[in-house]
């Protein structure tokens, strides 16, 4: 028989759902506001008062952004960078984290100190630029991948998760003759999907949103990224508004004159956010799966 809920229980559940609904609306409002501005007439947007519904519907802002002939190739290159960079970074980071989680590894304490220090102390932009130049990574695709291949913070997160796992996982596999590589990828990684999925999300979003390394290290149009191309469109729009020198771009200046930087910025944000919205639910499935894997009995 089902237990009848009391009035207090019903009130508690109602307040909980109401609070969660309110929190969800507050979370969605910034994106809905940007979407409304991107679909609203640019001249009308300057008046203000746009919240979650466009006052004058138009697709002109998207037409202006997508009129850039380099946008397609830049999008494909950004996708390639995100996929390759994320796979390599997460793989190498996981391998290093496993090594540092081994208590019999003599250098684990020294390397941990180096990782922590690197999070607080940086060599600076100029030494890093000179290093990239000396490694002959300028004007190459790998300058997007190799310099940020390992993140100290991500290594420490995965290492801490490995250290909290029961030692029986590794010991049982080692007794069966498994090597360290097999222990890592066949035993530890499947039960560590929550932390690995989290790091994957961090790394992929970082690659997808990055444009500054394109600005510094790549001058070839064939290696231009989506974020960099969108940034140039925004600078063109601001330049048109202020009457300054036109930024380097591929959008007709007369077309940009009919829009506003606020509308272009909102349109760009919507464009670059949509792929992340598709990636996150995929990773969310692994969050739940990793958390529900059965525990080992000692």
C-alpha cells in the first residue's frame, strides 16, 4: 500500500519544485535574453527593453555573421582542434595522473610540487612566445594542441580521484597479470568516468572558446579559427560604430553599418554556445553512469 503524504510533505515538495523552477528560469534567462537580442532588429535593440522575446523579428544578424566566406573552414578547423585537442589532452593527463597516484613512484612528490607551483607562477607571455617560436610551432595547427596538452589542475583532479579508489581494483588486476596500461584503461578509467567526463568538458570548452593563440601564433588564413573570425566581425562592427579604422575582416562594411555591436555580440554568443549545448548532455550521461557503477567488496 502507498503511504499517504501529509499536508506538510506536500507543501515541502511544492516549495522544492517551485524553488528549482525559479532557479532554472534564472539560469536560462541570460541565454534567452541573448537569443532574443540576436533575433531582434539591430537598430531597435539600441533602444533597449529586450528581455526574452524579440520586439522586431529578423535574421539579419545571423546573415551578417554567416556572410563571412571563411566561417565554414574556420568552424571545421575549430571542431578539429576541439576533438583532437580534447582526446590527446585527456589521454595524456589521465596517464600522468595515474603515474602520480602510484605510491611506489619515487618522483611523485617532486612532480606534484612542480604542478602546484606552475598553477601560481607563470613564465609570462613573452618567454612563452619565444619558446613556441623556437619549437617551430608558429603558423602550424599543432600550436593549438601541444602547448596546452597537460593542465596541472586537471592532473591533480584526476590524481586525487584515483587515490580515493580502493587499492583492490589495481591489486586484483595485477595478480591476474595485467600491465599498468591495462590497469589504467580497463580497470580505473571505467570507474572514473565522472571525473574524466568533467575534465573532458573543461578541456573541450577551453579549446572551442580559444582564439588568443590564433591571434598570437597563426597569421595564415587557412589556420583561422571560428572564434577568431567572429572576433574580427565584432571589431569591424565596433569600428563602424566609432568611425575608426576598419578591422581586418571579410564582411562588407555597408552591411555592418546597419547593425550594432550588441546584436553582433549576442549572435556570436548564441552561435558558439549551441555546440556546447549538444556536447553537455552526452557527457552528463557518463556522469550518471560513472556514479552508479557497483563498488568492490573487500
